[in-house]
């Protein structure tokens, strides 16, 4: 086995905690630095597709009972025309893991379960990175610093570590999401998620466990955006009448529910040239993308899987990091490009989709997930993790 590394992780979100779990599992000494006073989740819920669920199992994260398992995704137009009914159950059978919607705070808590409390240092705002002769040093705004063999930037879209690596900044896509969680006690079809596409916006209603419902409304956005004084009136003006379920949600929402919104959509250009030295990126720090495919969290988990594999195969550190970055680049680029495609269209433009069978559309999404999820690598890791540990001489007595 390779010698244990001293790993510094900047950021305690999903990507930072997942990579910390994976590297600790593999015997490395990991410390996570978080600029906030505690580890807490913003936003609403996230979709864990089969590719992300596979990695969570590898990390020993128990997801039973978390969120809401999904069986179907219904896609329609704002005028009521059915576009597709995606058979998620069939996808699960082919991919081998369930699909669930789970509040982000619940996912973070599951990732934290079993981690030592001193693994995360809060109120630690990283402001500089210094490459040293034997590794790397990160410096904080309070004058403190920490040294390690490897620094992983998991500090989100506006990553400080990304700036140090020299990767280009995120670019706005021209859209934003007003989104959050709301409780609807008599929610029907708890395993059915809905996506509604209009000419000038999109909406989503995805059950997230119990009475919780993840809702979002996508509208155009620009850098000179001025937030309306009563945003709920703007949302209702654009989406009222789309369907009964949307009207019900709009009737329950208030301006308070929209307090944290909107969330502009950004996309990171994926660098063609790998990085250098003992630094690398994971999650949104590496590849922020629009939420269209609900793949952001899953791609962060796949980063963890591939990075841990790279560091466990006996390669020299810099070569291992470059192998990880090159291996992930092609897959992430494909997901980012599809996620950035224009969704909003008028009824006439969407009509041809009604002639494509549900089975074909479900199969196409399944194949896309298979092709972008390192299935062979995941299977190899699963076999390694399930193999019995060789007995020591003491065990054989």
C-alpha cells in the first residue's frame, strides 16, 4: 500500500466530506478546513442518482430511510402536453442502485456520521496556498497555517484553490433558479417527480421525503439583475396556470420561502491541460454546472471515487493527481455540456419529443449515466472493498 499522505481539504460541503471519508478509509491523515462557523447545508434537496448512490455505498454512508426514493419522472409542457414519462424503476434495475431525492442537510449529516469531530476545523478561511519543497501549505486569514503533502480544493464555485491552480472562472449561463423545500402534508404520488417546460421558464416538483417537496422555478438572469421587492409576485406571474400542482405550490409559497433565491446558473470551462504539483480540485470547485441534469452532487461523489483510486494505485503523487484529472475530464465535460443545453422552448418546438417513446428516452438517459459514471472502475473498487481482509498471524492462531 502507498505511504499515508497528509491531506488538506478546503471546504466541508458534500465534495469535501466525501473525499475526506474516502481518503480516511484508505488510511490517509485528513483535515478539512471550513470557513463557516459550522457545517450546515444551504439550499434545498439534491437528487442522488444511481452513480452517486454507488459511491456513497463505497464510503460506508448509510442512506436507508433518507429522503424519498423515486420511481418515475414525468416531463410535460406548460400547456399540459406530455413529453415523457421516464421509468426510473427500470433504470435502477439496470444500474443497480436506487434514485432518491434527499434534503442536502440530511446528506451532509449522513456524511458526517462516524467522522471524528476534530477532523473538521471551522472558522478557517483559506486565503493563500504556498507550494513547498516537500508539499504544500495553506494559510488562513487569522494568520494560522497548515502543511501537508496534498491540498484538495472543495471550496465551491468561487474556489480560492481553483484560482491558485489557474483554472478559468465560472461563466453565467443566463438562467437562475428560485428554489427551496416546502412541506405539503397531503402530497400525492410521493415517488413521482415532475418537470414542466415552458417557453420562457421551467419548473420542477420533486418529493424529498415525508411531506417535503423540492420546488424550483427557472427564469432568465443577467449580471445586472435587480431583485424584485415582492419576488413571489414575479414567480406567480410567470408560472400560474401551468398545472394544478404548480398552482398549489405557488399558493403556499411566500416571499420568505424565496429569501435565499435566486441562484444563478454558472458553468466552469473544463481545462484541457491537467494541473501541476500537489494541488487538485473536486466538486463545484472543479466543474460547476447548471442543475438541469441534477448531476452536481453525483459528479462530486464520482470525483471522490476516482481520486481515491488514483491515490491508492501506487503512482507518484503528481502522476496520480494528473491521472485523476485526465480520467474525470472527458466524463465531466460530457455531463456539463448536456446540462448546459437550453431546456426552455415553446410548444411547437417541443412537439416532436411526444413522438419518441418513453422506453427510448428512459434507455437513453440510462445509457448516458452508464457512459459517464466509470462503471468498470466502480465495479473494480466494489470488488476490492468487498474482498476479505487477509488474516494476520494473530488471527490464525
